């Protein structure tokens, strides 16, 4: 029986990016491996830390890993599942073995001015733009990132599904935790080193006792309730204190987002 002819008007248009075959055995490298196999590497992962905190900066990291599994990074996982000690051990290894990485820090004042979601998305764009290696594809944790110059895909629970996102998550988490520990020295009494700016019972109690400082996000309702006076310490309004700059010169402190 002769094959049916297809009219030109019904000819399928090739999709871009091409459809990929996902192999379940690849673990954290599943998405990246599929993209690399289809010629869409390098692949960058991007993630943020501090979105839900009522104090401290929003920190966003982007990271590009190579196409092959690196044994030294075998412990990579969702940063929230890793102990602080494991994250600290992975931090220099990620920076050593990554093809590129970039971390940006968005101060609380910019989070207040733009809104946490808008600041988050703009931070992701800037983190990707700051990479020394241009990615051909970007995997973002949870949120679509409009405005990128390359194709991208939001991945739900991405830091548990893609190694490059997990690596970015560790970079962002360790960077922000170190900032919050340094902030605790500048603003004693709030317990920033312990709760990292999140709304714990101890933090709520300190807010009630001391009121918010310049590092609190005044757009958050629990801060706004107790915000008639903010404690200003010279320098922290620009996130440029010696103790935070000394630990990692690769963290970029962002100015106005628009």
C-alpha cells in the first residue's frame, strides 16, 4: 500500500529546544545529561536563598557544571537536606570544579522597594549574566525567569533534581549564612547567627524587644508592626561591612535593581 503523502501545510515544524530523552538512572544529572546530549550545553543552574526571611539579604547564585559526573561533588543534594558542615565542605569544591559560578547579594532595602518576587527574578537574571561562561540553557529552581537571552526551564524542587541547581543552592546558602553570622556581630541581640533572619520565636521576641534594624525587611508584616524606629549602623545600608567582604570576594553586592 503506498504511503500517504503529507501536504506541505501539515508538515510539522521542528520544536526548539529539541525533545529530550530522560533516563531515570542519571540521578541529579538527569536534566543536564539530556540537555548536553542534545547539544544544549553548557547548562547553568540558578537558585536563591533568603526569600522567606524577614531580615538579611536575598542571595542568588548561578553555577555551570561540566557534562560529566565529578566524584568530588558526589555529596551534592538539596542544600536544605545537607548539614552545615557538608555545605561548607562542598562550597570550595564547587568553586574549584565548576566551569563558572556567580553569586549576587540583594540588600533588604531593594527587596522592600521591588518586592521579594521581582527582586528574586532580577537576581536570577543578574546571576546568570555574571557567569564567565555563557550557558546555552538555564535550569531555575521553581520559578520561570523571563528576560534571559537563552532558553530556560523552571524545575520544581530543582535543587533536589539537577546537580547544577543543587550546586547553586549550596553557593547561595553558604554565602548567605556567612553574611548573617557577620551581621550578628554588627547587630547583637537579634540572634542572626542562629536563625539567619527567618521568623523564629526567638527572632520575633527580639523584634518586640529591640524593634527592627536596617537589615530587616520593612515590607514584611511582622516587621512593619514593630517598625517605628530602625537602628542604623553606618555601612550596613550598603551591605559593605569589612567582615562580610573579607570572606568571599566573588559575591557581588547589588545596587538598585531598576
